[in-house]
């Protein structure tokens, strides 16, 4: 049974979610250094909108 190809919209959602998880893991693995860390998720947030 073959899986149907992902539509561009679904693929973008999966990619955005993956990047969001990666960014969250990255931010939680480093000590908080102020606003510099807060700027990291910006590209992810723009992908989600």
C-alpha cells in the first residue's frame, strides 16, 4: 500500500512543525541569555503564519 504524496500545504506544515520542535529543543538546551534567545524562533513563527 503506497502512501499518497504530500500536498505542498501538508509538507509545509510538517516542515514548520519540525523546525519549531528543533528551535524549542535548542532554546531549552542553552541557558537563557536575555533577548538574544527570544529572536531565534522568529523564522519559525513567520513560517507558521
